[in-house]
C-alpha cells in the first residue's frame, strides 16, 4: 500500500489519541480542537473501513483493530522521532529543537523544575516542555511521556533512573496559634493527641508519618479529620491553624522564615529518598530531556 502525506498525518493523530485516550488532551498535544480530532478520526475510520476506537461520553478505548495498529506503529514512529531528534547532534546545543513530555510529582514540579526551567529556556529556547503534574503513579509509557520524576524507591524497576537531588528531610510543622492552643509534641507518639493533616498517596493509600532518632525508627498512622494530596492546600491549612502538616523541609522553608509555621519534633526528622528521573531503557533519550537532566544536575536546586 502506498503511503501519502494524508496517511502519515492520520496515523500521527491516531497515535496521539491512543496515547492520551482523550480528544481534549490529544488536541492540546497536536494544537487542534477536540472536535476537529473527532471528525478527523471518523473520516480516517471511514476511509480505512474499520473502527479503531470505542467512544462513549465517558471514555475512549481501542478496539482490537486499534490495538493491532498501535502495536505495529509504536516502534516505527518512535524510530522516526529518534531520527529527527538525532539531527540535534549536528546543531549548536543552543539551537536544539523538539518537545519533551514529563509526568512529575507535585513536589518535583515546585522544588526541582520551577527553579530550573527559566534558565533552561534561556539556553534552549527552541525546546518545548509539556509537564503533567500528578501525584498519581502514572505509567509514563502508557501516557505518552518521555520521562517521569518520582522519589527514589518508587521508580518502576524496568526503567532507567538517574538521581536529580539529594535526599530530603521531612518535618512536622504547625502554626504558632495551633501550638499555643494544643501544645507542642515532644515525641512522635504524642501526635495521637493532635489534629494532623493526613496524606493520601498516589495509589490511594494513607501515608504513615516516618520518624527516626539514633537507632529508633517509627512510622505512625496519625489521627486527623482532613486527608489531602496537595502541598499548597496543606500549607494553607497549617498556617490557618487547621492542624499539623508533614512535608519536605524545602516546602515549608518560606513559611517558617516568615514565622507563619514552626518546625516541631525536629530531632525526629527523617530523611526521605531524593528525586529521580526515569525513562524506558529501550528508547534513545531525547536531546531535550538529556539537556534538562544535565542542567538540573548542574544547578542542583535541592543539592545532589
């Protein structure tokens, strides 16, 4: 079968929809409206004479034919992308082009990427970065991302991982008004008498607050009427006196400096694994991603 320009465009559209399982998100990637993608897909299916997606008002899933097409196209289109990206090796690094897609944790977005991206775009103005911030443990391959950033120890074993930060100190903080009213805990087990802002992990489990001193380690399922998965929300509640929060120390640094929050149980603060970037080992690392990793390791916003 002879492939023309229209076929290639349609296949690229199919891959974007298959990656995102969403016309809206695929449209953002391709720079077209969701309705235009939907109409284009219908025309493609009519021309091919086979249905590629099952569509409802709530979801988009691949048909058996769509699964077969995706399996056949994924590697060749990845190879095309790698070939085009390889042209960057022949350019001045500041003229590198391309687009990289990242899935990152909320903490990684604010503590690691935000301090570095302005400098990155000064150096490499032609590289686009599409960042999806989520505390859910997403499959970077399944979502069409080039890489993800997570805490060490949570990176899938079949991925290549590189450390991007030093380990982070996790601390308990509370507002002065809260501590004046409820007292300051001097041992982690005294948290049983406090209002704590509980943490929901990306897999819906509740996080047990971890403490360590000398050879003693404690992990507590702390009490609290509020469960959260957003750091800014936790900080706002803690500053307002809503309870004690448990966060990486860099997240609370500004509020502590302003006197809005105070660190308690400082002697029991534990070290948690630092951030790691991870990506499939079977693919060539896109030039833009390699440049971003190099800059983060050069700038060291969280130490290294």
